């Protein structure tokens, strides 16, 4: 305890907090966390007893079911969400739309209404400084946005992504969001916009970002193929084969799953 006590946080305040008699203000709590050389993310993880919060547990389930093309699992998750929801507010509806967009991505016949799309864009436009939550919502619903909303929100996001890149957890999420933007723009044949996002993504990657780098190289080859710049279909297939030979079977399978929609 003595290591935490300072001119900003007295021993009496800390004792009352430990005994459950009072709460600490945000600034004093941050002072205490910093004093024990723990990041706020580590403190949050410890607070949830070293498990993910319910929000991130659901996000991981959505990602797992989507990756495995498990529509039934997503539909069950939607039912569970409805049964466990205690309130019907903006965030509840957005969280539900993330699940529905994942289903739509696997089954285009599952309709996301124009009203729902407007709801997503209205929310995203209304938030001036996006947090991790808005990053999550945008990254998981951008495939249903109109071309104009997608391009405008994507460029706005790029202009302020330095806010997220400085936070390790959000750094990788930012890379994946930009990668998703490129995928969707290529699928929609909006090649004139793709170069801008590819160039930006390349500028923020390091040698440690091998998954994103591998996929980005593939997408650049796809774009060269479509623009007739010397890349042929056999080159794309060879690249996927090489990735597989290096032991990255899951990445190779991911590229195989997406190549048809991109050509």
C-alpha cells in the first residue's frame, strides 16, 4: 500500500477504498494503477478476473462463428442476445446489428433494411471522436453501408487513426478495419479508391504485422490483375500456394474463400 500512497492519494483514502467504504475518483484510481506499474488495460483484465468482459466474449463468438461460416451459431447468438437484453437502447440495437450483419455477410438473402443501415450511419456520423466501441461497430458493419457513406466514413477514420494506433490493442483492430475497407471496395469494383487505403495501410505496418502484410500483398496482386499490370490468375494461385507451403494454412484458406468475389 505504501507504494501507492502519494500527495495525490492518501493512505486514508486508499484504506477506505479497500474496505469498500468509499469510491475513488477517476484521477485517483489512475494514480493508484500507475503506482503499481499496471496499465489500465491490465487493471480492467484483472477486474474481470482475467476473463474478457461480456461484450468482448460476444465479439469473439461472432468472429468465430463468422470465420467458420456457422450461420446457425450466429442465429442462436441473436436469440440469446434478445433473451438477455434488459434494455432497448442505441447500444443494444447496434450490438444486435453486428450479429445480423455477420449473418448477412454469409447469407446475402438475409436482409439488412435501409432503416437499419441509416441507424448505423447516423450513429457513426454523430460521434466526433470514435472510441474502441465505434471502431468495432464500423469494422463489423461497413459491408452494408452505401458506397458514399463507406468512402466518407473510411476517409474520416483514416484521418484520425493515429488516435488508435498509439494504443496496442486498437492498433491491430485498426489494421483489420482498413483491410476490411479494401476488401469491400474491391468487391464493389471501386478500384479508384483502393490505392489510397492500400498506401495508408502499408505505411502503418511493421515487420510484426505478418497476417495483415500477407493479405495486403495478395490484394495488391488482385488489383494489378484487374488493372492489367502483368499479374495473371496463375500468379494469384501461386501466391496462395506459397502462403500455404509456409505453414499458414488458415491464411491461405481465407484467401481462397475470397478470391472469387474479388476477380
